[in-house]
């Protein structure tokens, strides 16, 4: 597979009254053609800013991309002028946001909004664009598309609006779609529908997809590769199967262990990551995660660990990554530590929650 | 359309399983939709809660799950009499609440509290954390002096894992997780026995969610609390609850012990809901069966006839659009409202 997007040492900072917010601070990764990449981390860690940087949609002031390259089809799109960038945004890259209402125009019918892009970027006639709008809506699973294309955004439910957003994102035949928490505001059953839809459309159209989420569970099913972000940096990256089963950064381990899992016996106590994410204005020296880290040693306070290769195609920014891996994830070992309460009836190990 | 009858409600719990603190019987909340400028008249009704029955035992956590708009919050508010229900009974510790005056209810509310979902909008931005937590102490006359007030606020802050010196800060100076702790401390201030936790962790990051869940569990043990835990995240609900009730479009479709409902869900909606929960392990997740429901939840303004789930139900048969299935105990302590559930019997 060819590389579609290559991000090199991207840095985006905000110059605020309180100080410089290093929202994205030295992020590098690539996206292959047709690949789905998961970008995961807690709120405020820089996921949206890193996505908006790719699209060059950072509000300036206060924001600025201060360093780095974004090679899209081998061209550094941070260097091209804004007109060329707008063309790329309309034709090759598009974005799906968490709250579709903010990116849909409330006073225009869907037909107007969709056909505009189609006429502008795909040179269609009005009638062609109208027909294509209807097609797109039915492709994303909106029933009765012929009629609904003439409606306004507020006449659609949350899940339906997200489908409309996906139709909009697809309308320009893009190479890359960036979906920023596309299902966070939706219910689980609708979430599942939307993710399945994105998965099938991206493979059908051969589109690459970056899915941003704060929930590791959401992308497990769909991502080929994962980037885990913390405090403006990628702290672990690798193939999805590998990162989930062989996590080599304490933060990833912490994320995986803090959620209760339906497929495993119930644990008597959850195992949260203590504390809170740091303030991106006054990041101390060393590893940004160290205050919350169970593995932290003296070195972590003075030397910031770079992303280091820990396995084939798998990087971690931790001095002690060698000591992590599947054993750090041993959920069943935890169970031995905490005997489940008796009100739970049978022993916890019996409470197989395998959903059939 | 027939409504859920009281036969087969959860009113008759086996005595040996623990004392019942709260009992809800055939609860209905229909919000009028009005028209007219001068003379408002009801032109239709939103059947937000439409005949819901369940009980909560003292000291247990009953989880209430379902998709947004199914009536979870409304059920919680009806229990606390923040909404006056259209019909049905709410019996708290032997006392029927629906007939109580506002004044009588105020006294009851000392024993029944609520924690809200949104730690951003539920705290008054112009009050300090200390005053947010301490206000109920004054409203209910629970302290006699300034010193006592301060001590109690400090103690409450500590109980929820915050520092007493934070009492002078304003909500915006706290993170989401900390704000939720303030909400918990406020609920605890009056020493309640029952708390409706309305999606208390839904707005938080996963790592912070676990902190709050653990806190709620610790507090339950320390202060003998009984919870109605409302959520849409089934993994969290299974973790924190002793029993789980599943709601759909104003109705409860299934109630069972937390292990039972996940191991052998009987209602097709429960099964679909469970199958949609993502598992953070791609290998295991790929092996799970997925039941993708078609379409969306219908409007409570005009709910479907018969079983409200039938238009989306993968196993619906003709009679599902005709009969409204009541919630029946189909197995010991396992209740389901589906005419096709094993053990449901005939109509
Ligand atoms: N317009 C802005 N001005 C100042 N700071 C900002 C702005 N936008 C984002 N930030 C800061 O950048 C950091 C990363 O934000 P964001 O990328 O939105 O996080 P998330 O991972 O939740 O998407 C946060 O600390 C946020 O406060
Ligand atoms: N005060 C109200 N007036 C009118 N309709 C309401 C009111 N509160 C809730 N509803 C409606 O009742 C239904 C159930 O809402 P709610 O109890 O908030 O659901 P949930 O908490 O499960 O998301 C929804 O259709 C909602 O729009
Ligand atoms: Mg974001
Ligand atoms: Mg609600």
C-alpha cells in the first residue's frame, strides 16, 4: 500500500493570555491508502487540534502551526497557499465532526448543501448534482432520500444527521476522511450503525480514515493502526491488534484497565488512572504522564522518553516499556486480588458475560 | 392499546432477598403538547414514561439503562416528585409520595437525592464549591453554627476525595471529574438513604469515570446508600449494579440480576443493546455476534401499537403489533416483557 499522508514533527501552539498552550507538540505518523487509523486520548490531549492542523483550520490568532510537515500525496500542504488548500479540503480531504449541527447550515436544505459541493468540486450540472445528492443519502442509509433531501438539518435526528455528514464528507470523492469523535454523542446502537457504515463505505470507496475518539473500545473493531496521544504527543503507536494485546505504555495500559468490560468477569473494583491530565501550558520536564504513572522512576522526571521501537511496527515513549506488555494487562490476575462480593451470587469467575 | 397491568409487576419481591426501600408501580408521565396562544390546550401527549414498575432493595444498586429519550431521567424525576407523575405510585420506605404536598415532599427529599450527568451545567457558577455543598445543610437546618457548617463542608469534601481548602474555589476552577465529586458531596450533605445517579459518569473521560464509579461504590458501603444508577453505558452499569433494568420508549422491557441479564438476556432489545457495546480488544470483538437494529427509536408522541419495540424487532411476529406485553417474571428474579421470551407463557 502507498502512503497517503505523512505527518512529520507537527507542532501547533496557542498563544493565550495565560501562556503558550502546546496542544500538539511533535507528532509524527503516516496513513496508508485505504487504511483506518485510530487516534485516541483523553479530552484536551490535542486530538482535535492535530486534526484541524491537517486541514489547516486552526484559528490564528491565537493558534499557529509552528513546526512540522504534512505530506499529502507527497506534497507539503503546510506550504501551499490558502486557495490550493481550500481546493484540497473540498476535493481530497474532508472532515466529520462530533456535533453535526455545527457543520451543517441550518437554513439550507440538504439538497442545496450537497449539490453545492458537487457542482463546485465535481463539476456536475444542477440536475446531476441533485440526483447524486439523493444517491449519496440513500448510500448512507437514509430512507426515503428523494423526499428527505429537500428537508432542513433540524428535521433529522442525531444519528441521521451524522449520516448526512458522512454523505457530505463522501460527496467530493475524498482520499482522506477525518472523523472527530463521530459517534461520541450517539447511543450505542446508533454508534454501531454509524461505525459499520463508515467502515463499509471507506472500503468500498478506498478512502483512508482517521477516527478520533476518547474511547479505546469504539475503534477496536475498525482501526488498522492506533496512535495513543497524551498531553500533545503520541506516546504509543502500532497495529491495533498489537496495541490492544501488548500495550507498552503505562497510559495505554491504564486506559485499557480503567474500563469495565462486558466480555470479562466483573471485577470487584475498577482500576482508574489516578489524578488528571496535566495543564498543557506549564508542562514540567520529563515524561508528562509520570505523576499518574505506577511505573515512574527518577529518570522519568528529568528525561523525556522519545518514541522508541519496541516491536515490529510498534513504538512506545516509556523508559520501562520492556517491563510492560500482556502481563500488565492481566485482568484475571486482578480478580484474584479482589474477591467479588457475595451479593453477586456465584463466584465472579462464573459470571461469564460472554454475550451470545 | 392496553397498558401494562399491575399483575406481574415487581411489587411482590421475595421477602428473603432483602427489604424493599423503593417501589414504583405502573408509573406514567405523559407530557402535554400544547397549542393555542391564549388558551393553551393539550393537542397530544408525549408518553415519556408509560407504565413502569420496579422496586429497589435497601442497600442495592438498580441500574437503569436505555438509549437517550427512552425515559430514564423522567423516571428518576418522577420518583423524586420533581415531576408529578400522570399516574402510578411511588412508595418510598412505606410512604406513598405521589399524594404528598410540596412541603411534605421537601422533608422527604432529605432522604432522597440526585446526582446529575453534566458536571458543567449542574453547578451554580457563581457559588463557591463550599457553598454549593453546604447550601442543603442550611436549607434543611442541619447545622447550628458557622463552625459546624465549615466542619461539615470540610468533611464532605474529604469524603469525596477533595481537599477542604478547595471550598473557596468556583466550579470553573475544577476539572470535570472534580466537579462531579462536588455534585456527589452536595447530594451526601443531607445524609440521604437513596440517591438517583442520573448518568453521573457519561460526560467524563474513561479514566476519570472509573474514579467516580469507585467513589460511588465506596460511599455506598460507608453510608448504607441505595442507588438508582441511570446510564446508557452497559459495561459501567453491569459493573456498579446488583440488578439491571432495561428501558425502551417509556417501558421497562427486562429486569434481572446483573450477571443473569448479561449471560442470558431474554428480550431482543437487551440482546441488541449488549451486542452493540464495543469491546476494547479487536480479536475478541471480531468474534462477537452483532445484532444491528434497523431504523431509529420511534417518537414517544405516537408510540407503536402493541409491543413498542416491534417495528425494529428482529424476531417480531404478527401478534407483537397487537398485544402489549406486560413485564412478567419468566424465571426466578428475571423479568421480561416479550411474548416470545422462554417461560413467558401465553396470552
Ligand atoms: N482556540 C484555542 N485557544 C486556546 N487553546 C486552545 C484552543 N483550541 C484548543 N486549545 C487547547 O488545546 C488543547 C488540545 O485541545 P483539543 O485538540 O481540542 O483536545 P481534544 O483531544 O479533546 O480534541 C487543549 O488544552 C485546549 O484547551
Ligand atoms: N419536561 C418535558 N416536557 C416535554 N417532554 C419531555 C420533558 N422531559 C422529557 N421529555 C421527553 O420525554 C422523553 C424521555 O426523556 P428523558 O426522560 O429525558 O429520556 P432519557 O433520560 O432516557 O434520555 C423524551 O422524548 C423527551 O423529549
Ligand atoms: Mg476534540
Ligand atoms: Mg437522561
